[in-house]
C-alpha cells in the first residue's frame, strides 16, 4: 500500500525478474497503466531489460521511458491505445519463475501515486481470474487499429495490419466477448466481497 510499501514492492517484483533472467531463467513483465514517469521504476526496468527480461508496456498517456534503445532498453516495447472507451485499469503481470503472478492496482508508476497518495496493489489469487486477466492483457499488444508504438526517440508510430494480417481492435474484441458471453448465459457469478488479511 502506498505511500508505505508500494514503491518497494514494485521494485522488488521487477528486481526478481532481473535476477531470474541473470540466472538463465525466462524473465517477463507485462504492465498496463495510464502513466509511467517515476525515474526509479524506469531505471529498474532498464536494468531488467539489460538482463534480458522481456518487457511489454501498455501506457495510455505519458511515458518517460524510451524503449528499444541499444544497450539500454532493447527488450522493452511500449504501446499506447486510445479508443472509444476511456480505460483506467492498472494491471501487472510478472512471470515469477513460471508462477505467473498477476496484480491489479489503483496506482500508476508516478511519484505522486507511489509516495503521496493512498494506493493499493492487489494480487489476483483465483487461477481462472489470473488466466483471464493475462490473456486480456496480451490482447493489447495485438491491436493494429488504434495502437501507437513508441520509438526509441520518443515519437510514436501508428500500427497497421501486416500483409495477410486481419485487423484487430482490442476494445472491439473485448466488447464482443462480453456480448457473446451474455447471450450464451456465461457471466460471472455474483460474489460477496471479502477482505484479505495476511496470515
């Protein structure tokens, strides 16, 4: 929880992927947020990239990290998507040696969120929910209609379908999934909110 432990927890999660990658394991981070401006987090992501961690970032707004810079951030991809629905989700995936840890959060990776506000980072424990969130997160890197990929110089290039590649718009895809699931009677059961307390 910010402003107490959230910064340290995020840095520890990134560092964990860095160390595993240095040991020859596969390291991977996928993160979706509105803004990435915190220099300590950015430096940690650069270190992870230099260790070989694959990093994909969906940052809708301001991003002060520079992806794809030789020797610094070669394994980092940054995509921004602005479409019909204004999204406000913060979702984070860490491979964690194959445990595939997923988190939802109220905080962008900004000093004001990490140091000056009350914010939460919550682990997703339910295996089905974790799998669904991961699959949804990966869809954002297949969008070739409303996605803009950041270049090493900080500019953005709009993505277009490659030859023989079908158009894919992530918000439209997710919208149709929800509609079809409702028609088929597949909707999430109502559940009672339960607080989670450490053992």
